[in-house]
C-alpha cells in the first residue's frame, strides 16, 4: 500500500531541483523532522483502526503498528512507512483466502497460535490426539484424562458451554479443533482510510518545519 502526499511550493520536485544543494539539504531535513513529529498522528490513527476492527485483548497487538521515516537518500524526499510486524494483518485490509491443512481451534475466544501449537504437540506426544470424521467435518479429538488436564482446561470449558453439561466425564472425548482446507477472510480493516484522515495533520507538521527553512 502506498499513499502519496503532494503539495505545491518547496515540496514540488520541479521547484526542489531549482534550489542550491545547501537549500535542498535544509528542505530534506525539515521534511524528515516534520514526518517524525506528524508521523505520530498517522500511527495513532492506524492503531485506532485496529482497535475498531478487532477485539483487542493485548496491547502488544495494537502497538505492533508503527511508523518509520526513511531519509537516507539525499536525492529523494523522505518517506514515511506505516506498518505492523504482524505479517497476516494485510490480509484483513484486502480480504482473501488462506489454503492448506488448517486446524481451527474449537473455542469461543481466541487462543494464541504458539500456545495452540504447544497444546496440540503435547497431546500428540502423549498419544492422546486423533482425527475422526463427523457430520462431514474432520475433527481433532482428545480424551479427558488426568495426564492432559492442564492442556484440556479451556476445551473442556468450551464443550460444557456447547452441550450444557455440568462436568466432563473422565475418558470422555473432547473436540479440540476442526481441520479445514481453506479459510475465507472478509475485509475488516480500513487502514488506508485511517491513514488518509491523518494526512492533513502530517502535512501541517511538515509545513511548520519548512517555515524555518
């Protein structure tokens, strides 16, 4: 995703090339400084979009969205990068499909992928994980045994909520996840819109720095 901020005067490339080398360096530095200060507005707008689009339980998820100024090339005006360290976030911006053998946890809430892998690995190593086919779906199951009590806590709670049972019997089979070949994700994050709404504040910050050039 690339957004371009254009204006007349000093930032016009045709005008910029007419200035002396010293003047161009001053303009370059002023634009970079304006992006540093105004970039915080852009970052906050992007984070607000994330909070609006997702149910956020960890601040680290939102704080993964940040900005960085690239100003190392003197022959080019600085650029402001807006992005997250989370690689799959862009899929929610455009929508799309994920294909492959995907295990979807059968839980009402979210579980982190690292924790889910740990649970599945532990169940597999103990021999207490197996697939069955039921009602056209492939389910990963596990037995309610003492050895896997800590790994199954959340899944037992989910099974009680689904069935209305007061307790899960020892040795009872519990569904852990469903195996699917494809997951379709709808667009839910309007990151472009959030960033665009913050561009006037960014332009003002840059203009303020240019007034001193």
